[in-house]
């Protein structure tokens, strides 16, 4: 009887050891995939996916401030009656790019909700300015 108890104890100990090793390796792989702290990720881009044909497919890197509006001096000019002269801006922050509505008349939508203050952006977000829809993406 004691031999059976010792065998069961050994099997349990071995199973716990394998579970520990599996968890340690899995955690280590996650660190390797994400990279070391401070390693820059692939930058985010803003891609125009709907709107005037001359803007479709336009891609702008979000590693600097991007001002959006009708004014020709801005980085992304949208000739649309529903867009203000200086409508919105996207600027880099410590936590990644952030979107801000510049008190535009018709507002700026982020994922279907009106932007108030600064709103952080992540890949996959949809931004609507007037009749133009843009997507935040990596690549």
C-alpha cells in the first residue's frame, strides 16, 4: 500500500513540475514576442478608407502631429463642407497617438462616438471627419 502512495506522490510531483515548466516557457515566449522594454513597435498609420476619390488610400504615419481640416496649410486637407478649417489633430503622446477635436462645428467621431478632449488611438480605430472615414492601422 505504501508503494502505491509513493508512486502517486511521484506522479503528482512530476505533473506539477511539467505544469510549472510549461507556464515558465509560455511566459518567456510572450516576452520574446513583445520585445524588450523600450523597443519601438511598428508605427501606426492613418489610412483614408472612404471619402473623395482623390483621398482614398492616402496613408499618413502618426509619428508626428497631423492636423486635419479644409485649410491648405494642414497635413491632411479635406475639401468637404462638413469639415471645419481646422477640424481635428492627431498628436504623438507618451502612450501613443491621441486624437483631439479642435472645436469643430460638426465634431469628430472615433468609433462612432463624438471626441471630447484627447482620445487615445489604437490599431483598428475608425475616425470620421465630415464624410471622410479613416482607419488607424499598423504597417
